[in-house]
């Protein structure tokens, strides 16, 4: 929330245009802006814009903007002296995107070690082919796990996968009927379709193929790419693994075309749900800014308020 | 229903064992059978079976059975003199399966002509690669369109596809926003996953991969096989086509992981539903054996009775 | 959207008052208006209104308004010099309503020809009694087919009925169990209750009886009016026809008190759904004004976005 | 349950054939019957039936049957000496149907008095036209209120209507916004369509038009018959009254095409539900024959068991 | 709505701060307020607020505010001369809350008489222990019956309970299977958990324990407090009574963990629903301010409009 | 399934009467029985029973039965020489009930150690008061966790609780926002109401209070008993703990009157679901007796088949 700025500061920043409105007055016109970057929102005003700027700069553009901080109606705004568009490639998009606060690379390395310990050599081979692929890893570490709920930030998919792996290993200890290798493979691969489903530019959104096909179908096709490179992968194992991907939403109405019909697929579904909901609620609790209340704001995705407790409110 | 048999007829037939029960009496034992073939059910009795027969012949086996027709408690049964198993390969499985009464091969040829008239060369190329593939055609003409509702017989998939094509062409005439080629391609391909989903032996059932993955996912993978052999198929066209396959059940709760989001996908869904339901109800009306009633038996899949009208009942 | 106006134009128009707000300032007061007609929205300002105008002119009134176009804060508005209410009867309400772009009268005539070809003389007689009734035709050609989704414009009901007839005739060709005459009659009559359900004044809304009784019940009562004038209409045919009307929404939760229980009623339901959804989506695609996107705005009635494709966006 | 019979009794009765099975044995054949009348079920055996009887007597026939009671496998059965069909008209169908135990005629008369006290003369005139119509009354007093749940017996509709009237009058006292006359009229008329919906022969079933149109639509049409005979019935009052009929199931998914939108329609719906459920459960409790349990058998329509309490079980 | 005020009046009132906004202008700043009390909303403006007031007075505070009424942009506002916070205890919170217009104390006394007439001495003792408890009564007469729908005002719970008692006594007359005493006890106690569920300060809201536990669980625990003080209360009676409380929402999805399984529990549920809905709709009709329409505004909780009729609109 | 018996064995056992049918023949009568104990079902026949036995021995009675094993129609049955009822108290009911195969007492002791390690002294005190209570422990170790799905055997509740504790501890490690002590307490207590809800005699069924109140309400009341004995237990902690119990079914339609609104309550719900479903499916896989199939029988509670895989089928 741009908290460290104060009146009189001179500023030059690369930011995304979040809003832009033109206002006319008797003597002329001005543009009101809202810019955003990782630190939050900054308002700005540009007096007597040139035609180039008025038409050329639009919402979602990345701009280099400079000026001086002043106060207006009790809040800070930037009196803009310069503004110009920055082309893709000239800036680091992750500047505008929230990112995981955890050491995503180390989490990946830990998962690689777990993969190396998989007993079933077919599964181990497949998982290594994927997770040791440099190109894959590059996409994997950037991917969020969702657009607007749990883990909706760079590195979110790694976090989500890693935490699910911990739960899965525990479950494999507890339940003797579980095929540990298969469960592990299912957890590692269940959401890989999200790499294509979600596009990460200066914001997170669905890609066209993501919205039209969904990450379940994209994930199966992704897996097929790697399976084609592997000789003699057992057909039944392939079907069991894809079944886990296809059924991991648990219910048809949640977007799985098939319901879980193996113990491993059921476990995957429950662990996925658990991690997503708990992290989603944690995000709500962290972002919540409601003062003087034991409750968060209303959480639409869950159709409820979350209780913060009176102690926390009192701190 | 084996209607032409009468007491005293000598019979020798290849049939499937549908039921088998052993009965003991004071002087010994006998086996009660029910056999089925395309003409219906035939009861049979075998007195004093050998151990080989008692243990070796089980339900779902195909057998060559011979004997004489006699009457027992008001109905006909076969007093069995000989029974032996017949191996796969020695008989034509379609003997035991209902089949389309329409000229399935001609319907296929008509569809080939329509494919030849597709303007978009990418779609035409793809469709020809598939529908002119001899191996594909062999599977296609045998496939049913469902296990136990509409078109649940050999050739059912061809019938279902063909009738939908007629409706689709009409719709493409009526609605100017529709891409005729794309709609046609979607109709032709929407259910191809059923070829793998349903196994056709001496009865129709789901295959393991069919139940675990479903015909939507199997269909997309099937399409991928052919797309891999085609250079330069436009990415957006591929996505639109797969979107139609993936969304053709219309709603998540009906097993589509994605809802229709193009006019063509919506049309495909409605045409599919229309054809399936109308043919399903026609099958109910044809099979219905309820006398003295203006109504069919209760149809569980539709949760209703179907009205036959009083004229038909009066005939 | 009033696109051809420019600053300085003098205007005199009959429009509907869409909004009216009073503003006070130190020296006096003024009224801000929004007017609408077929060409869209026009803003207006009236300085120092008389009491008669301030109180007498209210939202939904039709007014004759005159003045000069000026620019204010970047958009055009009418500086009002004269405004007066126009009574019902003095203007043509269709001025304020969107209308079908198709030759509605010709579509009606084509349907009359089809009716003349109906073999069943009872149905033919009934349909002619209705569709050749001048009073009915006058209402029929004006009626929209819905308030706010598909065919929500004058002539929409004729369009919707006509297109459904085409699909129905095709279906009657394809499915041998279908009674063509009955299906045609059902299609022609299924929505006639909408003539009373929807009131068409200077906008389309539900009438009181429409909201309290619904077009299904109103339609059956409408049919009864005509049936009373016909001697010897067979009871069973009457029941079958009304059954189609009563069940055409397909499911109880969609507002049919009875589900379809004949092949013709099922077909009517599916054809109705198909036409409504495809035309509804076409309207969305046409009206969509979202730039730089492959997707339309979110469509609440369908709970989804519609994909426009990248080619169209690129045009 | 035919409780007063004992071995050796000679019996001659008019009963309905509920089941009929032929059995063969070495020496010949016999027919096993189940007959039913108001007192319950009686089993019967007929040795060496003539061909006329074997073919001519079928399930649902009404027969005059005579013979002697004997014991077989621990229960009583009739050894049949004579059996012949009785034609419609020769017997009183209510012999085979359960009937209300309350004085249905008196309940009707009480309702007539209430109708005479209705202040609104339009409603009073309408209600008198209907309820003082001899033909209507004859049907009304015979009608059940449902096929297989609450009030499923002759006179059930009168009982249901009468009890609802009591509740409605109380509610009209309590709630000042309620139009007492309108509520009373709605209660009296809401289920009149059931007279046509349910056919009462020697058992209660849906008529064809009942199943195809439903009692809501039939009821509105019934009302129209009487309204046509009344000059000057106010349109709005007619719409309000029909609205109550049309919406009395409360929800679309329960078969009302329109939801209640007036206080009177809401009240009608709740009172209807209350009376139907309470009487339905009372019937379950009365018929329940489960010994040694504090619970009734599972009630499918309510998807639950009903608690009888331990005291009752102990009696 | 503060209707008796006019320009120039001097005002001093205790009100709740409903909104507070700061505005800056070139020469300084001012605060815009909205205050509310039972008579409605009053706008106010405070020029050049002190820091103490600007920071110290916040939304939901109760304040003593004084000043003079002036006109601004066509509506009245208070030009504030003094404003100070009032501590809890210094004012009567019911000043800010709507309250029942019925004689709540008399309704309570009538219920006490009914309790005295209960035949079952265990139930009578329990009900007297609760309803003659001074502390309970004090809470009971203040409690609303809901937060934002029916009876959402002080005394609402008494009204709701009292009217349900009337209906219950009528139902106990009509239905012979009903245990009148048990039904009466269930009605009187079913919502007592609302006393803790809803907090009544200067507005009605859920308490923390109310939102986290719900009035059903709180009600059962409340009852346990009193039961603990009673020797020998029969276990089965206790279970039956609690069953009514636990199941009174009728369905799991409405928040009852158990569905009604006794006649009394079913009746309680239906009577509760009836009273809540009818009173809720009455409140909507009373508060409705929509002019020139036969319909109320859209009622979100019922997902419908309510019909007021044309006569009322014409008055 | 009584597998070690063979023709000629003399048997004397205590078993439950599962079925009893009387048969008559020309020369007299006999009784056919089915008895059950932990080893399965045993058929029996008693020739010429005395009146005492015929009337006095009924289904669900526990009897001491003796006789000799003979063969009848291909299966073994007991030719009964003696049969007499055994009173409650004379036999160990767990003889007739399946029991956990795990060391239930050790699991309890491990949980006691975990309780001793709880940091929050209020929670630790409460948990010790309950779990160190001898009477509680006796009930706890016997209780099943469900009637007919997961853990439906003696000791099932301990198993279910113990496995959930393992998952909960893991989750508390992974998710930093989780209050470990609170989560542990919630897991340990969430199903304690099942001790009263399920009655364990010679079979597992719902108790009357269990069916009428449910284990959620019973559990909260159970907790209240112990809380009453503890001075100064913080109110907010009590509410949070009860909230977990009340909301642990996750959704209203699953029987929780309140949805989870804290992280701990959400976690409890997901862990509970996970353990119940995985163990339920394991039970299905173990009990499954279907030969020659890769699939189990249809599992009604899950509305699906479970895939066993082809390897297992091949073993």
C-alpha cells in the first residue's frame, strides 16, 4: 500500500495502469490514474495530457511514470510529470505479481529427492523425465495454483504440490491399502495442466485454451507428451495415473468428468481440497483489513465469514 | 423370444449361459440353465451333469447346446443332451448382440461424402484421415452409442452420429452465426471416445479404461493421435474442436469438465441430447410389452412413464 | 447510440425519460435527464425548470423534447429548450422498442402455408382458426419471445416459432415415431401464452397476469377459447396438444408443472431450448462491445463467458 | 384382514383379483389367487380350472367367489368352488376402496354455510355456483386427495379441504393483512383438479389426462367453466384466485409453474403442506404393523422413519 | 423519516452515527454525517472539526448531536454545532431499534396462563421454571426473532412465539394424533436459543457464539440448564422435546441437523415456516415505498416480487 | 463363514437368530433357521418343534443351539437337537459383533500421552478429565464409528480418532496458522456423541436418542457435562471447541447446523472426511467377494464401483 511515500517525494516507477479517467473543467482537462505494483495502489493526476498519452496509454499497460507526491482530499497522489509505455521484455512481469514467500527452488529440489526414492521404476522414470526437464521446471516454479483463491501467486503451484506431498506421505504411512508411489505421482502431476491453463503476464488470468479445455484435459495431454517418450510404460499404470488426474476434483459438479474410483484417487482428492481450503482461508485471514471485528469480511467463495477470534483482534 | 419352438423339436444352438443353478433331490442332482441369444431366452435342464460340466461351464460362457424341447410348468424348456464350451474366435459375437436395423455402411459412406465437401481444408484433412482409416471404420461400425439407454446396439454409434449430422446441417442453415464445418466436425467426432469406452464382447459393457477415464478424455487423446500426423493444424481450430468434445454433455454435473462456450459447442450439446432422448424413448416404446395400458412401464432413466396413447393400445 | 449528433445540432425528438435527477446550486437548480429511443441514450439538462415540468414529467413518460446539442465533460448532451409529455396513442411505441430484422409478415405467411398442409383435419382446423384470426395475428407479430434474453424484441415470437418449425420438420423426417402434425401444432402453439404474459408498451415487461399465472397456464386458457368454437375435437388429441404446451420447459424446476411424456413433447422441449440458447448467445455476440478480448462480457444467464475467437477480435 | 374367518367357514364374496398364478404338478394343474376387498387379502386355490376361468379371469377383475376356508402352511385359504366375473355396474366400487371415516356429507354442509357467509359477493357467487352444483358435489365427496400418500381414500379430498379451511380461518384471524374471503376461496378450490386427475374405479389411479396435464392445469380449466357462466367477475380477482391455484405447491420443483406472490397464496401453500404431511404421517402410524419397535417402517416419501415412542410400543 | 423537521429548527438528539466522510476543499475541510434513530435518517455537516471529533467519533458510536436544520440540494440537513459520544449505559438502546407495535407484556402473560393449563406436570413444571424466571423474561421480551427478515425488531420473538401458539392450539384441535402439551412446549421453546444468538445493542446482529454455534445448539444447552434443576424429568419426554428444537428447520439444508420424526416436530416446523413467511411478507408490504406499481421491490430472501394488487396502488 | 465345519460334526454354540421360518408338510412341520455369529451364517432345521420353541424363540434372540452337521442341497446345515434362549448378561455380546483388528487399548494410551503434552492447560485439563475417566474409556473402546459404512465395528471409533490425530498433527506442522492444541482437542472430541448415538447390543444400531437428536447435539451435551466440572474454562475457547464439533460435517446438507468458520474447524472436517472415505473403501475392498472382475460390487453409499486393478484379480 505504497506506505513509505510522503508528500514531496519524487518518484519514478514502472507500474501497471489499473484505471484511467478523463475529467474536463472550464479551463481544460486532466487524466486521473490508478497505478499498481507489488506494493499496492498509487493514484495519480496528469494535467493537460498530450493526445498521444490520452489515447495511447490504456488500462493494463505497463508504464514508466514519474512525478511528485502531493496530498489531495486526505490521501496521497502522484502529480505526474512524465509517463511512457514500456514494452514487454523491458520489464520483469513478476514485479506486478505477488509471489510465494517460501523458497520455491528448495521445495522443488526436495521433491526431486523424493522422486529419486520412488520404488516403481516406471513411475520414477516418468516423474524424472518431467521434473528434471529444465523447460518444465522453469514454468513450474512460476505457475500459480489458482486465479483468485488459494495460492494465487507466483510459486503457488509448487507450494500447493509440496504441501500435498507431505500430507500424502503421511497418509501412505497410515493407510496400508495405499500404493505410496502411485499416490505420490498423482499428487505431483494432478495440477500440471494449470501451467497452460493460467497465463501469467502482468496479471494472472485464464489462457484461451485454459478456459476452453480446462487444466484436467490439458494435464492429461501434457502427460501424454512425456509418456510417448517412454518405452513400455504399463497400460494399466498409465490408466490409473490418468484416472487420478481426471477425477481429482472429486465430483462431476466440481469439474471432474469421472469420480475417484481407487483409494489413491480418493486420497488425492481429499488432500487437494484440504490444502486448497486451508491455504485459501489463511490468505483471507492475512489480507483481512477489517478493524474492530472478530470476523473477516464476507468470503464469497466460501459463502461465509471467517472467525478471527477476539484475542487476535485485541493484539 | 424363441417363439417358433414347440414341444418335441430337436435343437442345436450356440448360446450364452445367462444363469446356472444346481438343484439336489433325493436321488441325485440336476442343473437349471438359462441361455440367451438374439432371439431371446431359453430355459434348459441337465440331469446328472458330469463334474466337468458342473464346474467348467459358467455364466457368460458361450456354449454349443443340444437337446429336445419339452414343456415344464406351462413353459418350454430344453432337456439338454449335450453342452460344450465354444472358444472365442469360433463364433460370431454379434450373434448375441442386438444390432442396428439400418444400413450402417451406407450411412458411413454418406458421411464420407459430406466430409469431402467440407470447405475448411484443415478440418477436411483431419476428418478424412480419421474416417477413411480402415481400422477406425471397422471399430466405428461396430460401436454402440451407449451401454443401456439410447442406441445400445452394434452400429448405434454410426446411427447416432448420422442423425445428428442431419440436424446439424439444418441448424447450420438456420443460424447464420454457426461455422458449418466446425459444427460438422464436432458432431462427427464428439463420441469417438466411446469406441474405447465400451467393450463389445458377447455383451456391451464398459472397458476398464472407459470407466476410469471416460469417453470425453479418451476422445481427446484419440484425436491427438491423428493431429500428431498432421502438419500445421491451426492451434485455435484444434482448441475449438476439442472444446466441443470436452463440453458436449453441456453441464458439469453431466460429466463435461467444461461448459459449452461457443455457438457450435452449444448446438452440438443440444443436438446430442435431442437425438439421444428421442431414440431412447423410441426404444422404450418398441420394447414395451405392457398390455391393456396407454402407458409404458416406468422408465427409470427418465423417471417417468411414457404415454403410448389409446389408439395404439386399441390396435 | 445517437452517433450522428454533433455539437450545435438542433434536435426535436419523441423519447422516453429513462432517468431524471434534480441538482441544486447556489444560484438555483437544474434537472439532469437521460432520454432513450431506438438509437440509444441521450443525456439532457434543463435549467430552471418550471414546477409543472419538475413534478409532471417522470421516468417512463414519453416526451417531445427539443434543444441544442452541446459538449459537457467530454460527452454530448442536449441543452433542453422545450419538453412536454405525449399521450399514449399520439406516438408509435415501437419507436422505443427494438424489432426483428427479419420479414416477420412473410414468416407468418409461410407458416400459414404449412398449416394448410397439415393432414389431420382437426389440427388443421384448429391452427387455421387461430393463425388466420386477424386479431391474433396482430398480437402475434408484435410479441417478443422473452423479456430479457433470446428474441427480446418485437417480432421475436414469430422468429422463434418459425425457426423451431424448421427444426421440427427436419426432426419429423428423421424420427419415424414422430407424429408430424402434432409436433408442428405443438411448436406453433407452445408460446402463445406469451402474448398475454409480456406487455409491450414503450418497453417490454411482464403483465400482472403474466407474472401471476405464467405463459403456460395462459396459453392453455387461450387454446381453450378456440377449442370451444370447434365441434368434435377429439379429447385425446386435445390432451396430447395441451400436454406439449404444459411440459415444454422440460423440467419442473424450469416451470413446467408436468414433464414431457410423449415423443412429440420431448422433441418440442429440446427444439425450444436449442433455438432459445443459440439465438440468445448470438444476441450476446452481436451486442458485445468489449475490445481487445477474445471473449464477451460475462453472461449472467448462462453463468459463463462466450468465446468470440481471436480472428474476429483481429478484424 | 379377513380376521373373523376360521377353518370350515363357507364364504361367498365379491372381491377384486389381486394376483393369479398357475401351477402344474404331475397330475394336473391349479390356480393360486389372492383376492382383496376392504377387509384385506384372502388367498385362494382353484383345482383343475376350466379353460374359461383360466383365461377369462385376470388381475383387477371383480369376481363373485365362493368356497370353503381351509388351512394351508399355517395360514387360511379359500378352496374355491365357484368363481365368476361381475360386470361394472353390478357392484359398488367403494366396496374395494378405503373410505373416510368422517361424516363427509356433514363436512360439505358446513363448508356450504361458510360459503354463504363470504362477504365478497363475486367470490360467494362463484363458490355457490360450484359447491351447490349437484354434479360437482357427487364427484367431490368421492374424490381422494392423493394416490398414495395423505388422504388416499374416498372422501379424502373433502377431509383435506375441510381441515385446511379450519386452519385458514384461524390464520385469517391472526394475520391482519390477509383477505379472508380470498383465502377461503383459494383453499376450497385449490385441489378441485384432482377430481379429474385421479380416476376412482376399483382402485385409485391417475387418469390419462391427469398424468399428462396435472391437477393444477385441470383445476384452472375447471374454474374457467364456472367463470364463463358468471357476468362481470372482476379480472383482477380472477387472476388472484387462479394465482393461488397455480402456485399452491410453493416451488417450481414441486410442480407449481409459478411461486406464490401474494400473502394468501403463501398461506394456502403452507396450510396445504401442513395438512398433507400431518395426515400422511398419521396414516403411516395407523397402518404400521411393526412389532417391538419404537419406530415405524421406513417411510419412503419422507425418506425417514417415524418415531412412535416407547409408551405406545409398550401398550 | 424525520418528517416533522423544517428549516430553522434547533435540534438536540441522541443518535447513532451511520456514516461519516471527510471532505477537503481549498479553504479547509468538513465532515459529512448520517445519523439514525427510530425516526429514520438525518444528514449532518460539521465544518472545521477538531481533531478529537475527527478521529474519536466513528461509525456505530452513539452521540449527542445538536445544531440547526438547513436545506441543502433539496433536502434537509443538520448544520452541527455540537457533537459528543455517549457511553453505553447513558442511553436506552431501544431508542435506536424498531420495536413490536403489539403489547408484548400482555402476550407473555397470556402465554403464562396457557402454561398454567398444561396437563402434563413435567412439561408444566419445566415451562413455568423458564417462563416465570424474571431474568429469562427480561431477555425474552427484548429479543427479535431474526436479524433481517421476519420479526426483526424488539419483541419480535414474543410475537412470533405467541402467534405460533395460536396456530398450534388450533392444529391440536384438528389433528387427533397430536400431543397438545408437547406441541405447545415445543412452540414455546423452539427459538429460545435466539436470545443468545442475536445480540441487541444499538442494532441487531449475530453474537460470536450465535454465529459459531447457532440458535439450535444454544437452545438445547439453554434447556439443559433448566432441566438440571428438575428432578425426575422423564428421559423420553426430554428427548422428544429436544428433538422438536433440533429439527424445527425441517431440512438439513436449512440448518437442522436432524429432520422431524414425530407428528409434533413436523407441525412445529410447518407452523414456524408459515408464521415467519407470512410476517416477513407483511413487513415487505408495509415498508414498500415503490410508487405507481402493483408490485413491491424485488425481495431477495424470497427470490420474487410480491403482488400488492392494483386497488392498493390506486388508493 | 463357518468354513471349518464338515458333515457329521457335532456342534454346540451361542448364536443370534437371524431368520426363522415355519414350513408345513403332510406329515407335520419343521422350522428353518439362520443363525449368525462372528464366523458367519449357519443354517439349521428343527423337526417337530415344541410350542415353547416355536413361539418363544424369535429373531434377534441369542440362543444356545446344538446338533449335528448334515448336507442339504449342496450346502451344510445343522440338524438341531437342542435350542434355548440365553439371557442378556450370560453371554459376551462382542461375540456377535465384528471388532477392530488393531490394539485399541494401546491406541488409547498413545492418545493419553499426546493429551499430556498439550500446552494449553485448559484444553489439557478438559481432555484429561474425559479421556482418563474410566467410565468414558470403557464406552469409548467399544464404540463403532458408524452404523454401516466406515469403522462399523467395535473399536472403530478409537481407530478413526487415532488415525485422524496422526493426520491432524501432520497438518499442524504444515500450516502455521493452525492452533495445534485446539485442532487436537477437536479431533479427539468430534465424534464422542456417537457413544450415545449408536447402541451396541448383539448388533450395531441407532439408539432412540441417537436418531432423534444426532451425535452432534449429543456430543455438545456430553462436553457440557465435563465443562461443568471445570472452573474458569475460557468462554471463547469453549465456543471454538464446540464450533468444531457442531460444524464437522462441513455442510448443512450433511447434517452440520453450522459450517466451519475457523481454520481448525475446516481442517477437522477435511481430515474426518478423508479418513472415513478411505477406510470405508478399504472395507469394501476387503469384503468384496466378486470373482473374475477388476471391480468391486456397486457401492451404494459412494454411488460407484471401486477399481481393484487387474493384478489383484490375477492373484
